[in-house]
């Protein structure tokens, strides 16, 4: 059973340290981000999801999770300050600065670690208590004050530094956050429409006659199944590199698959290195049912560590079928 969750995106990270973690399926338009930007987004999102999984935020069965995030384009003011707002007690005398982000308003103001913010535009940040989650309300007050300022409006912060009260002033600069649409999960990857999604059958246009093949890596680690790369689909290249889901006609398809198993999972000591492994591709024949996504992975055989150079340590498999509409 899938849990569908709509997650609002906020720009308040670590209280007044503003950040936006975003990832998007890059379209091939004139406004598409550069490859460097897209790669950075992918890496940052992967790190964020890994932290969520480690903390247990994705639950006990992340392979069944379906997360959807929607956020329209918006203009926000970036204070660029990391503060300690973990409790009302720690913010009783103001908000302690832990650091600033390069180029942010906080850096232009001259804030530095150890400063204590005691007022913003004349509004006190002391003894404001806690919100429902126990965090300092002073952080919310600071955020509201900054968000309410038009672009380039002067911002005044009263700061306590080494026992002295210092007034700092600098204009606030806003940034434009692009619209965000993000789905996480095998079903989401399979169902996400894309104008440039590769197809092996251009005539497959109805849910009765098409499905998908996906190498999206969400198999439970306990199954010893890892990421695979689709090299050939029915004798031809499946599409641009970076894609993991391919629309195909329902029926039998012949794949050529490469493994992408992390070396530390090989279980073969020093011989399980990238150089000693046989990286020849392996064939796999799958039957894709109408309105279904066939999930492909590399099955690791830990009992065949001695066959690394001959390639016997793995095989391509279809580890799951996910019912999904195929528009």
C-alpha cells in the first residue's frame, strides 16, 4: 500500500538560516538548467533523502513510499543566517548566530558566529517563548519581519557582541525560486509524464497497449538487488543518458543490462574491486504487461565471490511489477 503525502516547501531551514532544497525533472526547453546545475540538484536531493531514510522519516518500507511535492514559483528574501532556535530557553536573551551563508544579507551586515540577535527593525527577539513544537518563537518573528520587507528595503538588526550592543543595517535582497514539482518513489518515477521521455514503440499510445521499464533503484537492500543500467532495449539505445524509465509497448522485450553494484557490497574483500570485475553486459528478456512498470535491478550473488572476474557474481532481474497507467 502506498502512502501519498503532499509536502509544503518552506524556505526556513535551521530557523532563520534560509535554504531551499529542490530537485526537478529537467525538461529540454530554452530555460532548462545547465548540466552542472542539474547534477548539483540531483546530488543535494539524494543527500537530503538519504538523511531522511537514515533518521527513519521514510518509515520501515521506503520502497513502497510515494511522495509528491508541489511548490509554485515565488520570490523570497534570503537572510542567509544560521541561528540556534532549538528551544525557547536557548533563545531567552535573543537568537544566537551559528554562521552565515556566503553572499547573504547576514554576511553583508557583518554578522558572525557568536553574535546574538536581540531585535529586528525595532521588534524585540527576547523572551518570546516557544511554538507548539518547542522551538523559539523568536525565529518565527525574525522570519516574518524579513519576509514582509520589499526587495532592497533596509533591514536593521540590533546585535549583542561580546557584551556590547551593535546596530547593523543593510538592504534585503530577494531571490526568485522556480516552480518545483517533485515525486519520489518507484511508482512516481514510472508515472511521471515527460515530453521527451524515450519510447521504444512510437505507436504505443493507450493504457491497453503500453507499459514501462524502469531501473529506478528502490529495491530493499536485504534482497541483495542493486542499481542496473539499461544499455540496449530491443536492439537499440534506449534513449538519453540519465533516464531511468522507458515507455514501451506491452509484450516481450529484450534488454542488455549492466550492473552498478557498489564495491563495498561485493562481500569479496580486496578482490571485489572495480578493476577486477567483469563488466560485460548481460541479456534479460521481460514481458511487460499493459499498464505496468517492470522494475529492473542487478541481483548480487554473494556466494559467488570467486566468480568476479568471470561475471558470475550477478544477474539482471525483474524484481517487481508496479501497476501504473500508461497515457
